[in-house]
C-alpha cells in the first residue's frame, strides 16, 4: 500500500494477522500475505521510530534541536 497512513498500514496488518490466525488460507497465498505483513510491519516500525526521534527532541531558544533529557536545568 503506497503512501498509506500509519493507521491504514496498521489496519491492513491486523487484517493479515487475522487471516493467518484463522488458518483457512491456502499455503501459497499465506506466504504472500505473510511477506506483505512483514513489509507492513517494517513500515509501521520505521514510522514509529521516526516519530519517537522527533518527539524526543526539543528546540532551544535559538531554534536548535537538542535531545530531550526529561530533566530540568537548575
């Protein structure tokens, strides 16, 4: 799914997991679906990693990004 949002990719991944858990998918199709699920999983993980990196930075007064330490300076 090209240019899908995180939520769309996650929903598709959940559908794939449900299909595979039912066990009524022919082997060849199950392999294709599994591979697609692995790709979606990687895309979702990459999106989450990028979001985490963005959220763990803060801007200084002179507009420079610095890591957020969670501790206030004394």
